């Protein structure tokens, strides 16, 4: 069924009716289609496919902008659109995909359109908070969770909720599953930034800290260090790290179990999500565990 979503997206892009857009679009690296898998699992229907295509297009647009904001040259191991064609084209392609997705969204039930469009407001606020939080070393877990909820979990939650609404299933329960799936997804993403090498990750490792992103493992680490080490950690914030400094960080992550505990937190969120749904859906269990146990 994912193939049908891809076809639907191609149809939307053809609808834009502009060769320049088709050319740029073809160069966007393919993703995992997590949101589509979730939607189709909850609402396996023609409408579900349509909604999945809309959500994937919004997601693609947000990543085009995110790569400009993060000055990222790679996405999913391939060259990003901003790296190949420059920031201006990447931003405009994002705007075109985003606007087309909203045009298509307006053909769906009003409640679905409201849930999804509201989530886009949230994810944009989340990205703004993410940018603003890089100004200082953030030690506040609540601020981190509030930001990743908006930036990443809101659209996944909205996807699950609206799919449940379309399929006449329990919106609240599936929404909560989507929210926790999204939070766990971002925590794992933040862990992989530290644990994986450039080759596996498709982007430079330990990039977050250099960009000023104090993700959950760094927050745990800071809490557990003695005063001297806290000062040292703060001195490395936003710096280009040399191999000694990287080794020091890895050693401290190991000693304090900050990474292990961040992973534990992601697993707990996963279990909480599954507890809400009960035993009814083993495929949703698989989606959760493959996401948490992934290595890239
Ligand atoms: C990835 O975060 C970014 C997001 C999940 C959201 C980005 C949202 C915007 C740029 C708002 C604009 C929205 C639209 C629809 C045009 P990350 O940088 O932590 O993840 P990464 O490692 O995948 O880059
Ligand atoms: Mg990014």
C-alpha cells in the first residue's frame, strides 16, 4: 500500500504542472514513510492513502526548510536539496509542496483538515523553539520535551488521530499512541546523533551539540556530572570537537549511563503507548519497536 501512497504523491506533483518542480522533487531523498505506515495501519482505505500522501508532502516540505535552517548538506545519506540547488530553491520547493498539500487536504473532511493544519502550526512553533533553544545550554527536561512534542510528535499524533477519526476508531487512544511514538522517535534520533558514525547516520556525527542542541542524553549527562566536569561540558557546547574531546564525551556518557537511560526513556514511552491500545494491534507494536531499536 505504500506504493499507492507514492503514486498518489506523484499525482499531486504532476498536478503542480511545472517541469522545474518535478525536477527538484525527483532529487528529494526517500524516507522511511513512518507517518504513512501509521495512517494505513489505522485507516487502510483510499481515503487513508490520500491522507498519507498529504502528510508525507507536508513532512517533506518541513524537512526542506529544516535543512536550510540547520545548514545540513545531507539528508538520509544523500545530498540535500539545499546542498545541490541552494537555499532559495529548497525554500520555494518546500512552499510549493506545502501549499499543494494544503489544497489537497481541503478536499478531506473538515475535522481532518483542522487536526492536520493545527499540527503544522505546532511543528513550526516547535522548530522555532528548537532554534531559540540553541542560544544557551538547556538543562531543563520539560523544555526539551515540550519542544520535541511540537517539532516531531505533533504531526505524528495528528496523523494517527485523523486516521482513527476516518476509520471510526478511538481517536484519543490512537492520538496518544502517535504522540508517544513521535516523542520516542525524536529521542532515538537524538541518541543516534551521538552513537552512530557518519557512514551509518548519513550526516556528520555529534552534530547536534555543535549546533547548540542540548538533547536528552546531554541533559542527563549534565545532571550526573560533578562540578568540574559540568564546567568542562559547558566549555564544549557549540564547539567543533577534536578527537580527544569526543573521546571524553563518550567516556562520560558511558560512566553516567546517560545514553542508556535516554534509550530507556524512549522504550518507556513506547510501552505507555502500547498499553493504551491493548493487545489488539500487533503491527502497531512492530512499528514502535522497529523505530526504537533502529540504528539509523
Ligand atoms: C527535523 O528536526 C524537523 C522537523 C521535524 C520539523 C521542521 C519544521 C519546520 C521547518 C516548519 C516549516 C513547516 C512547513 C510545513 C513548511 P531535526 O533537525 O531535529 O531532525 P533531522 O536530524 O532529521 O534534521
Ligand atoms: Mg535538521
